[in-house]
């Protein structure tokens, strides 16, 4: 048993779907760019500043359907999650945080000072809401 959709008989519908698809993709691209900027702005506002190295190592990049906020400072995870007995890892980031687990050679207890992941999680929810709102008429 098979179902066959013939393009010729549905040209108008297919054209409208193709147009809607392009519009929806553009909306998603715009919202990714906006969300990356928002996460970057919040992260740079929330990061603890001693000498400014960590803050200046926060970067952002958007291209098409991909956006990223990243931190180049090698110690960023220790500020984000804390160290020693004061580690505080948000749910869902345990595996990632384990990449930065020390060898236990020396005990340094620094409290977590989150600046990136909480903001990213919050802005990701806002991103989904904005995309839903803006694309609703195209996806009905």
C-alpha cells in the first residue's frame, strides 16, 4: 500500500508551504542571533570581575541556524561551578562538569559563581516562546 502526492495538482499548496518554510527559518535565525546576544550580555553582566580576564574571554558567534556563547578562559568552569566542597552543578550539566574535576592534589574551596549556564537555560526557554509566538500563524 502506498500514498502518492502529485506535485502538479498541489502547486499552490506546495508553494505556500515552501514560502512558509523560508519565513519560519528566517524567524528562527533571527531569534537565535537575538538569544545569543542576550546570553552574552547577561553572562558578561553577571561574571565576577577581579582583573577582567574572564569577562573579556566571553565571546559570541551566530551563523545561520547555529549560535554559541563560549568562554576561552581555562578556569571559567571553576568559577561557574565552584571548587572543592563548594561545587554546585546545575541539573543536566553533571557530565560536562566532570570534565573539570580536579585530581584532589590540593583542596581549594571556592563557591560557585554562575554566570553562563543559568542565563543560557533561562534564555533558551524565552527563545522557544518567541519562536512559537512568531511562527504560530505559519504552522497552523
